[in-house]
C-alpha cells in the first residue's frame, strides 16, 4: 500500500501493515516536501479474502445465535409458567 498525504505521513506499507519506507527530513519530521520512491509488488493472482471465500458467514452466525437466544428465552418463560 502506498500512502501519500499533504498533511501527514507519506510512506510504503507492506502486506502485514508494517511501514517499510517513510518520507522524513533531516530532523526526522514527516511534515516535509519531497518524493519517496520505492517498488511495490502487484500480485498477478490475488489470494481470495475470507469474505470472498465464505460470504456472509458472520451475519448468518449472528442471526442464528439471536434466533436461538429468543427461542430459549421464550422456552424458559413458558416452562416457568407451566
């Protein structure tokens, strides 16, 4: 990932979220004008993300847990009345 900003840090970030290069002046300040050159790797066959592989599995799990909780709640209340 490349991040270029007028009012912040200009840098290169690798696939693990670590900054690999950063634009700084001689004093170490990131608020400087300049050019940061580097190489980036563009994947030719990108790996599928969890969402692309499994879809809305998180939303379906949340729905299932909610429905089960509602059924248990009404089941316990009905059992106590009987």
